[in-house]
C-alpha cells in the first residue's frame, strides 16, 4: 500500500476501471444515472487532484486503486475532512481502504498537527462506516435526508476523530 503523488498513467488506469454501479451508489450516485467516463474527463480529474495540496493516489501492488485527500483544511481550528474513493470492485473488502486511511491519519495528526478529522458518508454505506469505526471514528450525528439517490432521500452520517483518540499503533 502506497500513497503517492498523481502521475500521468493514473488517468488511464482510472478510465479502465470505469464507473462500477455498486461503487458509485456507495458514493451517493444514482446507479441508473451514472455519468459516462471519457478519457479527457478522467485526465482533467487526475490533473485537478494532482494540483490539490492534500490529495494522493492510492497504489496497491503496483496498480492505481483510488484516491484519498483532506479537504476543507482549516488551519486555525486544525481540522479537515477526509475523502476517499476506491474504484476497483475486486479489491474491496480486503482492508485496503482502512490501510490507506490509517496512513493518512498518521500524517494528518503527526506531520500536519491537525486536531480533528471528519468524514460524511451515505447512511447505507455500511462497509465504509465499519471501516471508519475501525480507524477510530465515532458517529457524531446525521444530516437527515441530505442525499438524494435516485428517487429516495438518504441520511448522511457525520463521523469524527480527534487527535488524542487516534491509536497510531494500528
């Protein structure tokens, strides 16, 4: 498992993985209305992530697996929001997301001296919620009917982790 800067070949690997409907649904995307990927669109997406100061490609066994980043960094309050996307359906459920998150959390709490990391996740994404809990996040609340997925309204679960709660030995 490696978190690294983005590079040109990542766009090709992301494009080849496509938009798996089950994965897109976990991101809160209506599986019946998934936007088509284009090579140019994926290149722009990777270029934008490469410019993001706190975004990394997730590499596993020499292949691009996804992306992880810290958004909305607030230096005064020493907090940020975690976002992660794994796009290879064959590698889900193997603890790879957890490993990537733990690497990022060590960096966030140690090198960046952040006090708090938060994450929001669609309430039906049990796999992600379990992963965040395994990393030490606790549910802090819900934003009711915050996500419209198809014709249904879904809650967003708000989770947080404080620096003094993080077990860096994981």
